[in-house]
C-alpha cells in the first residue's frame, strides 16, 4: 500500500509540473532619435520613489504595475543613457531628478516630469520640464513609442532652456 501511495504521489507531482506555460517577461527600452550640439555634462539622473522598472499604468487613483512588461533598466538609467547620447559633452554640469514616468490610462498619455539643475560659470539654473504624449493602444510597443516621444520632447525643451540661459 505504501508503494502505491508513493507511486501515486510521484505521478501527481510529475503531471502537476507539466502544467501550462508561463507568460514570458517582455523588456523594453526607449528609442530616442536625433541629437543636440548643446554641450553639457550629465552628472546623474535620480528617480523619485514612485518611478518603477515595471510599466506603471495610472488610472485615476489606481496604479497598476504590469508584471510582464518591464523596462530594460530602471527608467532613470534609461533616461540618463539616452540623455548622454543626445547631448554633446561639455563642461556645464546637469543634475536631474525624474519625478514622473507613467502611463496615464484615463487620458491615454505617457507622462514624464524631470527637475533639472544646471551648474555653469554663470551660476546655477533650476527648472522643471514636463511632457505628455498620446497613445491609442495599451500594448507594449505603443506605450514605448509614446514614452520615447515624451522623453524626446523633454530633451528638446531642455535644449531650448539651456540655450536661452546662456
């Protein structure tokens, strides 16, 4: 009887392991095109506590973190990498804090907000730059395209503010 129970338990365990497939995690990165001739040294990009590596879908008061759709790296590191590729290297130092990096489902917009501190020979300048770009679908590719456009828009606004400040 004991052998029968052990055999039956082993078979049950074996067949339970064969079960359904798990959903693979999809990793995404930003896709920023273009570059600026404005010289600046990107010192760091920090992130606030509400910026996550998983996709953040905000719907009114609710926040959904998508388990199987994630950024390839933390959003602040992605923004920092893209920023270093976008701006040419210079002596003025730029420090940043990423405050918002979220998909607003209620308004169907990818939103980003960054605080900047530019240290130059003329003194420190502080400013906040925001962008919101529309998306029509909730699939990963559409969301990434909208966020990439929002980040690119922030870079263009930042470039303009740096030029105006000189």
